[in-house]
C-alpha cells in the first residue's frame, strides 16, 4: 500500500540501542523525521554494497592496467640502463687506453667513489669529483 510519494509503510524491528541512536541523531543530520533518517541510512548502505560489488568487477581491470604500465616502464628503464652501460664501457675503455691507469689506483678510487655515492645517495656531479680530486 502506497501512502506518500510512492513510499510504503511496513513494520520495522530494530534494537533498542539503534532506535535510541536514530532518535538522538536524526535532526543532527538534517532529517525531518526518524523515517527519513532510516531511509537515508538504508540508501547509503545499499550504495556501499553496490560499490563493493563494483569493486569486485573493477579490481581486475585496474590490476591489469597497473601491470601493463609497470611492464612498459620496466622495459623503458631497462633499455635506458643498457644504453647507459654501453656508453660507460666505451668511456672506461677510452680512459684506460689513453692514460694507462694503474689497477691499484683504480681500486682505491672505486672504493672512495662507492662511499661517496652511498653517502650522497647517488647525487654526485662532475663538479664534486673535481673538488675531490683537487683535495
């Protein structure tokens, strides 16, 4: 039986504590009646349940997209690291050939460089190397 604006009247069984909460809170949340407050609470909960069901459908799509982006970025970074390694190997070979560097000195400089790079978290510039070399 439809009484008011398509709304139906029906009996509701509710715990005493919950009813007391409705009575004390319905005006605080801008409702003109306890029925309106309960109706809004039901609508909110139904929306929550629907959102939870939607998340079950959306989650695999989101995960697939994230996986694709990560794979794409990993490939790009790997290629850049490879190109960088080739350039570093070329530069190292040219320096070794041109200056006939002593292997013992290379070992000492490498140890110092590792310490410095760790200490600066990789933020080491050519200007830093020049200052370090000049003492």
